[in-house]
C-alpha cells in the first residue's frame, strides 16, 4: 500500500515537472513560421471558404501537397478558440504530449513492471526533444501521440486476445492511432506496415489459427484505408489524379519539380544546415557559394562552373529548366566519379545526422553548433543536447538487449513490431534528399520505452496477463 502511494506521488511530481517544461517551451520558445503558416492557411480556408487550398492573389488555389489531418486539427482549434490562435493550439499539443507520456509509462509498467513505468514516465516528460515540439505548430506532437496510442492499444489488444477476446475496445485505439497518424503525415503508413502484420500473426499463429479471428485485422485495415480512399476521391475529383497520399516532392499536378537540383544536392549534402542554407532557398531566395562544403566540388573546374550557375541563378531570382539542367550535369559528373559515396556513404551520414545531431532546430541556437569560435556558449548548450540525445539512444539499445529475456509471445511480438517500425523509417530516410532531425522524432516513443527497460530486469511474464 505504501509503495503504491509513493509511486503515485512520484508520478504526480514527474507529470508536474513535464507540464512545467512544456509551459516553458510554449511561453518562452514558441516557433510559428514556415510550414506552420501553410497549415494555418489551409485550416482558415477550410473554415471560411470550405476549400482545402492556399490563399493566393487571385483567390484560393486547391492543393493536395498536404494531407488533411493536421489542418483539420488546426481548424477545430481555430473554430473553438479563434482563427489564428496558435497559442491555444500549442496548449492542446502540450496536453497531448503529456497524455502520450502517460501511455508510454503505462505500457512500460505492463511490460516490465511498475519501476519501469516510472522510469519511462520520467524519460518521457523530461525529454526536451519531444517537449519542444509542443511549442511548434507542426504535426510532430500529434504523430508522437498516435504512435504511443497505437503501441499501447496493440499491447492491450494482444493481452485481451490472449484470453480469447479478439473483438475488444482496444481495436479503436489501434485504428485511430494508425488512420489519423497517416492523415497527419504519409510516412506514418510505415507504422501500419509494422503493426497490421503483427496483428495478423497473432490471430493466425498455429495455436490460435482461425480465419474467423481475422476480422479485427480487417477492421483495422479498413479504418486505415477508408479515409485514404475518401481523400483519393477528393483528389481525383479536383485534380483528376490518383493520389491517396501526399506526393513525395510536395508539388501539385501541373507544377514542375527541380529534379536536377535535388539530385545534385544529394551528391554532397549531409547535415541540416545544408537543408536550411541551400535546399530550402532554391527557387526564390539567393544561394551563397560559401555555404557549400569542399565535397561539393571534385576540382577547380567544377567550383568555377558551380559559381557561374549560382551567379546566373541569383541574377534571375528563381529556378528554371536551364538551371535544373545545369545542376543535373554536375550531378551526373559527381555520381559517375563517386558512386559509392552517392549511394552508400552520404545516405548513411545523412541518416546519422538525423539521429545524432542536437535537436535544437526550433530553439534560439545556431545551426552550426560545432563552430565554438563563433558562439562558444551556444555551441556548448547544443553539444549538451547532442550528448543527451546519444544517451537516450544508447539506453534504448541496452533496454532492447535486456528485453530479449521476455518469454511472453506478446512482448516479443511488440518488440519486433517496434524494431520493424524504426527499421522501416530508417530505410525511408535513406532515400530522401534533405536531412531534418524531426524525421526521426516519430521513433522517440520507441526510444523512450526501450530506454526505460535499461534500468530494470526482465520479468518472466507480462503484466498484461491480468487486467
């Protein structure tokens, strides 16, 4: 009894600390710019004009470059708290973030005991990387909630299925987490790719094999597919294209994409600073040759050619097919000279940058965090963030190793599902053009959960065996 009361007191204090951290971020470090303004424009036009599109000089232009999930959330907040009230949105995200932490803590407690639950709660509520996104009007906080809800509900569904109840309320949590997560960001479909086969394996394994038990899996699949079908129908009616998800390069039908520039960019880019300085500036903003690293040139002739392309582009002020063709020629030269670097080395370094760099992109800290001469104290703070990030990842590896001792089939399956989700996400990030740390943020519910297991010993069976 005393131990139980003490656990609740510790949990309450941790939640208070987590709430204080998020209040601090929302109050002192809100970041409202870039994609946040695009999402707000979509939400505003949905409310006022019933059109999913962007505001332009001649009117509202329908679009399909963003999925409707986050704009719908913004529209709901704007309808209740006032159009353009971003602060209300941030408070909603902070609340969702705390609920996400509680879901992870409960899941950890059921898998590895009460102590693991308290440790997971502490690691979750005090994690600055996830808490920071409460103060950013982007889909990441909601995505983290959906991932945590899905994993929590999956474990509870497996436990109920173990007792013969395949149709149980936890299917709603799985279905909502997966379907709304995909409507927030298309890459969240990877979570469904990991979860749905795991559910199918549970109901069709030899000890419980029965086609009548496949119904829950079909129901979850329908919950995922139906919203995407409706979105695809909308896109067909408006644009006459088959597009159930957002396009990879965020362009509407009829728009051109600078494939040559993007291919050239992939021949040298690694870090997030290059994304900000070069990738996001192309087509509309000046490009600075000094922002390019030495590996962007194989020789002096390439440096001169690149400088000439930059000069002509800056004079013209926007991208054209001529510039794209010029960058494509440079890309062909680089790839022919260094195919291993292009296909293996640079993608690996880019992925490492997304996992290991300081997650301070939405704080008042310099992007070139390694430049101690220019900003010593800010670089030290950034280095501390990088070390903290490395500690979380190292603990997750240790926790996964310790969790291997679980002998309950549901716990092992959950571990395989989480690892598969992280692996699939890394495989996707291997192929993208630009490095952004937030692309690995969706894996942090898994990281936090496994990190908590590093401090406890495996139990013989899961707490899920009893409700």
